C-alpha cells in the first residue's frame, strides 16, 4: 500500500513530514539532528545544484573546495561573526587520540577560512575580482530536527567574492540575489520576494544582507536564499589587501551568498498537495512516467511493442521512467507516481494501441481536467508542450496563492490579523523597537524590505511614525 498522507488542512507540519518520507526524499538518522537524504531526494537536490551551478558559471564564478575544519582563532577574528555563530558551533577538541593544541570548528560557513586563503592569493588589483563558489556541507547545532528545513548538518553552496570597490561588491551581491530569484522562479517554479534584511535579521558579520523569501502552503515564509554585502569586515580581520593602481594597499570589498537543501523543503511545501509531491518539470528527477496496461499475455506483447517504441523516442528528449512491474496494478502505480510528484504520466493500454494513441495525465491539474488523448505519432512534441504547461501552471498557481494571501494592513490591528494567516506588506519606520514589539505580540518577523517599493512614504503600522519603506512581515520557518 502507498503510505497514507495526513491532509495538509488537518496538520500542515505532519503533512510535510508524511510527504517527505512517503516520497522517499529523506529519512531520520540514528544521529540526533541529522537526516539521511535518500536517492530520490538527492536526485532532486542534484537538479537544484545543476540549475544553480550553470548560472554561477555563466556569471563568471569558479568552484573550489576549502577544509571542513576551521581553527578556533579564525572564527574569533570577526567580533559580530563569532557572537552570531557561537551557540551553534560544533568543536573538535581531540584528534588522533590526543587533545589538540587549538580546537577546530566544524565549519558553520566559510568566510573565515576562505579569507585566510584570499589574503594569500590577492596581491594586486589584477587579481580582482576573485569569484569563488564552494559546494559542501556545514554544521550548525540544532535542538529540533525538521527534514530539509532544520538539521544540524546540511548541504549548500557558498559563494565568496572579493572586489576592488564597494560598488562592485554591492553589484555582485545584488547580481547573485537575482540569480537566486531567476532559479527559484524559472526552475523551481517558486515565486519569491527579493529584499533587504533588517538589522536584526542580517548575517553575523555582514554590512547588508539580502534574501529571497517564499510563501509556503501554510502561508508561512521561508528564506530560500541569501546574499550578503560583507563590506571590509572580514578583509580587515584577515588582512586581505591588494595594491591598487596607484601602488597603495587597500582592503578588498567582499560578498558571500548561499542556497541550501532547504530549497528542497520549499519545493515540497510550495507545490505539494494531499496526494503528495508535485514537482516542476525543470527540476523533477523523472519528468515522464510511462505505465503500460494489459490483462492477457497477448495484450501485453502488443502494448509493450508500442511502449518500447515510444520510450526509445521519449528518452532522447526527456527524463523518463518505464514502470512495467508486472505484480502491481495500474491504479497502484498511478497513485505512487502521483505521490512522487512526476509531472506527466503516460498510460498505454490495448485499446490505445489499436487507436494509435496514448493517454497523458498531468500532475498539476485536478484529476478530471488532467487527462488528454494524444496520437502516438506526435507524442514527443505533445509531451514537450505539456511539460512547459505544467511548469508554467505550477508557478502561476503559487503566484496566485502568494498574491491572494498577501495583505497591505494600514493599522496595527489589521497587521495582527494579516500575519495570523498570510504575509503583511506594511509601512515600517525602521526602528528595532517596532520590529521587536511586532515579533513579541504576533510572532511575525520582518522577512525582508522588498527591493521593489512604490516610492510613496507613509506611516509605520506599529508607531505611526514616518516610514519610507514597506516591509514584509510573516511567521517564518
Ligand atoms: Zn515604528
């Protein structure tokens, strides 16, 4: 039997865990706080990686790899950084049976060790900009485990760049935020709000942090990627300097930016429904599943001949899977592949073969509207256009959901109502007091101050003071 999934409307958190486990994306591990990413979840992550990696390289970045261990003294060099990360650090005190002279930190992020190397590699303005990305695991100690969303160890990429001027570094920070937006919206079909973080929500050690924020199926926010302008904070701590064209020593200006396996959690929570996953074709490990239908051996031979022919053609263009397991009924298979979120299913039975057609079923539409019959001759082009349609429709559905559940409260009461069941886009005066009061009373935080503003000033939703910008307030993961 296919595992029962708790309806999202009954218990969203349970629904999420059920889907992740039933679809075999990930599982709990014997190590507290750590998860196992199963092959299907890892294949999905690999497609996320490929979509991002392609974009990083197209914008001039190169991949490299730095050590998992960071000397404790490195972490302590940047004051805000150490303060922000201290509670989450895992520390190695022994190695090779002996106590270490200096404890090693298991990297929570790599600004420090990378700066130690940048300080060595950067000599003159000719060495800049330095554009590096690393795919790796990081460790930040967690008390609670939520598969993909909150685990002590997780996978991610971290970009680290060094530039000659502040302007170039700020431009890079925003360029990578745009790369993340482009990936999230065009590959993962997740509409996002790109914006700046408030002082209290920014990265420990950054001058300015930016993020893309997405709305999950329960109307909570999830930060799906971050990009930081580090100024010269780490450069000064590590002496990362270069000789400018006038032969004077200057500190470099830096950025760092990251997307993690949380993105997989976001894909589940944005698109999934009570049947299970719904995956956007651009990142689905399997885009098309073919299910042959037969009763007798004679039917089987006839159907399989047509299926083999169709598969050979489809496999040239799409990520396909043929489910010819004889011991399972077609109905069981349909449910299983729906649960696993395959964007398109092709059913082929004896009657279809006689008519020279196949039945195509989309995962993104209600069952009644999802079916169409297509001539086998034109199967590839029809599959191609249906996959495009599924991709576009999943994005459109998610965007409607975001728009329908984003409110523009003008009063404090309206703000409280809004964040209880959606996002609130509201004027904020910029004071940490107002931000803290809202957080304390509603549990909603400032997710970001959207880059896109209408430019009209207004009054703070909390204190009624003058406000230049609107911020997005929401409950968040
Ligand atoms: Zn205020």
